[in-house]
C-alpha cells in the first residue's frame, strides 16, 4: 500500500504559527504574486509549468488545484508552499534599494582577504553582501578559524578555492560553485588557482 500524499492544507501549515498567519484565498493570492512579478498569464503559466487555462481557472476560483499543481506554483514563483497560503505579515512596503556600481564598494582589506563591501548606504540591513579577492594561499596564514553569528552564502565568481570548515574535510570549489553554511562554525577560504579567486559572500545579520 502506497503512502498517501500529504494534504495541501497540512503542508501549508508546516513551519508557521497559525495564530500569526492569515490564510488567503488561493486564487487571489496567485494573481497577486503573478502581477507582483510583472508576468502575464501566459508568462506565469510557462514559468510554473501549468497550462494557461489551468492557471486561469485557479486564479478565478474555478478549480481546486492538486498538490502537484500547488507544488509547481510555489516552485515556479520562488516561494515555499506555506508562503503561498499565508498573507504577508505587514502591508507596509519599505521600498529599500541600493545599487553599487562595479568598483564603487567600500574596501576592507585584511591579510587574507581583500573585501569590497556592497550596499553600504543601507543601514539596518538583514544581509551583508560583499565581494572578496582571496589573497590567502595557505590555511596557516589564518590566526585560527573565522567564525561569527548568522548564516552565510558563498559563491565562487572566478578562480578556484579550498573551503575549510571546522567539522568537515576541505572542499575544492571552482567558478559557479556555492556553499550555504552556519557562520558560527569555523571556516576559512584559500585560493588554489594560479590567480587569486574572487567570491561573493552574503552574510545574514540575524
């Protein structure tokens, strides 16, 4: 006997506090998300992998979507299934924006990295993005592990690196490779390519 698929309602409730979340009409929610992305009905249908007629019926409340259709909607719009069923927690749009032209970031140079801090004109950010040239060529150049609060995302823009972490074996990474990790875990990066590697880091500040 095959296991039954979880219901859409059950999936929508996972990972959130029902007392703080306000359920929305799914059709209206899908339409709002589509328009917020500037998609036509045809563009949205292609993006999420549903027939245009199916998407239209969902938006107009003429069809109750299957779990698979809900999964495609959430995945195609880049959100989780609970977010598809949950109202935003506030109506206020902060409209924050920061553009950093190439080479205009704030420099921060250490013995192992040459950082270019991005979006420095925004205060109280939830994330800290920065571009880094990895000058270190050996783990011995570091004075112990780098560690700090939050989580971190790293993307290799050019060159190759060895990514050292406290509880794992070193991993060699090259252009296009990425890592997401707990920044409280000790970590260091060294260049192993002929040229110094360049990486993009985004650190959460929560």
